[in-house]
């Protein structure tokens, strides 16, 4: 865990967050600056800066399973949802802890961004 990382502080329960889902490998909570009616973040409990640092297929699978589970729990399973992972500042990653955005509740354009 990185002491200077906001998301590590949330995992350690030193920074409060509304936990939507938690398992051995992941934690999910609402984004503080939502861009959709439903906007949650799914993070690994272990500090990884970006996708390039994922060295475990089980963790990658757990992250996507958590995304699907919270989308379903929020009622977006049938209507559709989007999963986004920004990697690096040029892509919009503002916290250097791997996180996936789960967005739902509105129509999304393609291509994104």
C-alpha cells in the first residue's frame, strides 16, 4: 500500500467512502465527480499505478467481475453500461492507482472521448 495514495487510504479505511462492493481483491465506491447517473470506481486493493502493472490474471478477472456485479446491482445490467480505464495523464488518469470507471444510466456516444 502506498501511504501517499488516496485510493490506498480508502482501502485502509482511513478515508471514508461509501463501499458498494468489496471482496478479497477489489473495492468499489461511487466516483466523487460523476459524469453519468451511475458512476462508480472499482480498484484493486493492492496498489498498482496502471494496467501495465497488473501481473496477475486472477486480479484482472476479479476487477472485471466486480464491475459487472456493481452494474447489475445498480440495475444497469440490461440497459447497458460502460467500463473505462484511463492509463496515464494523457488519457485522463488523475489518481495513480489503477481504477475502472463503471458508468450507466444514460446513452453513451461512440467513439468515446
